[in-house]
C-alpha cells in the first residue's frame, strides 16, 4: 500500500499536504508526530474512512494492490473490509461477544462453513479466546478495556482484511494490556500489514519496523498549519540516527 502525493482537506482547510509513503507488506509502520499534525486524518484516508467525515476531501492517490482506492467504481465498503481499522477507544457493538465477531462476516455475506469456528479462530488470533470462551453470549461491554480492544482487533480480523490500521490503540489501556496488544501486533504482522498511530515513542520503537515522523508547518500566507511528512525510515534509524533536526528534537522530547 502507498500514499502518493496525498493532500487532505476539511472544507478549505488543508490538514495534510503532499504525503508520499510506501507501507511495507507484513511490516508494522508507525506514524508519529505532535498533536494536530494530521496522523489520524492520514490514517483515515488509507481506507476511505474520511468519506464518512463531513467536509473531508482527499487528493492524490492511495494505491493498494495496484489499484487507487479513490478511483471511480471502487466500493468503499469493500475497501474498508480489506483495510480494517481499530480505534483509540475500544468500540464494541452493543451485542454479545460472539455477535461482535460474527456481525462483519454476516453483513458482508462472507461464505462461512461454521460461524462457531470462525469466531473461535478470530478470538484465538486476537489472544482473547481463553478469557471469553465460557461467556460468548454475554455482552461485550462486560469486558475490561484491554479485552474490549482485543475484541475489536478480533472483529477486524474476522472479515479477513489485508491491512489493519490502528489509531492509538493502547492509549486507553494500562501497561499490561498495552504489552498484550503489542505482542499481538508482532504476531499479526506475519499475516497482515499494520499501520499504527502512536504518541508513545517507546511503543513505536518496540513494535514498528519503519517509522514516519510528521509535523505541522504554518502556511506563510494564511498561517494555517498543515501536516507534512518530515522523515521516514527504519525505526532504528529514525530513533538512533535521525536525519532531520525536527525529528531529533521531537524524539528527544525538545518539541511536542
Ligand atoms: N472533522 C474535522 N473537521 C475539521 N478539521 C478537522 C477534523 N478532524 C481533524 N481536523 C483538523 O485537522 C488537523 C489534523 O487533525 P488530526 O486529528 O488528523 O491530528 P492528529 O495528528 O491525529 O492529532 P492527535 O495526535 O491529537 O490525535 C487538525 O488541525 C484538526 O483540527
Ligand atoms: Mg489523532
């Protein structure tokens, strides 16, 4: 998957400018940078989630398997099935644990031999099965925050995506639940391409193969701040040997 010269607007306001980024298959890419630099906006452009945001508009291309996901005739629902998303706050449906997983396969009309097997498989892959196997019919709201987030990951996996986008998936979780999600990401990497937005630089350093640093630049005439990609590379290079002073200032905590 790649972003090619992507600009993203909210009405007249250009929130993101000129982003070129190649995402490695079966790699974890972290997007980092100060608040308001457009990380969530860019992430949402990668599966057309911005279509659902009032006033949002994307220019440029997002290529996925040799196809621009914004090209005419592309079905955004199918895009979002292939490129799934996990949000900052766990957002299970007001349904049972079982039905949270079964919902996606049902509504997308997936051909499923045994829904029970599919539910077990998704929950196992999300490292949640052991904790919930005896209460599948209970409400998902009865789970802890960390369990709910793993349920949301299981729900995303259940429709067999190729890519998983995660927007600060651990920011509402304690350190132990965070570790579990990080372990899970490392396991899922074998089968999925993962893009994660995180404010936690240790987390980026721990899990990401490559890291992209963004910042917000003020437009000289309007004064509006727009998000730009400053530097992109192997995570170790970004953290140990940044090429741009702005990256160095950010990762060393001199700039927030
Ligand atoms: N729905 C919206 N309508 C208008 N402007 C928006 C909308 N969503 C975001 N913006 C603006 O776009 C810019 C980028 O916001 P975005 O949420 O992508 O930043 P971010 O890097 O994810 O920040 P944070 O780290 O705080 O989550 C900001 O100036 C923000 O105010
Ligand atoms: Mg954000």
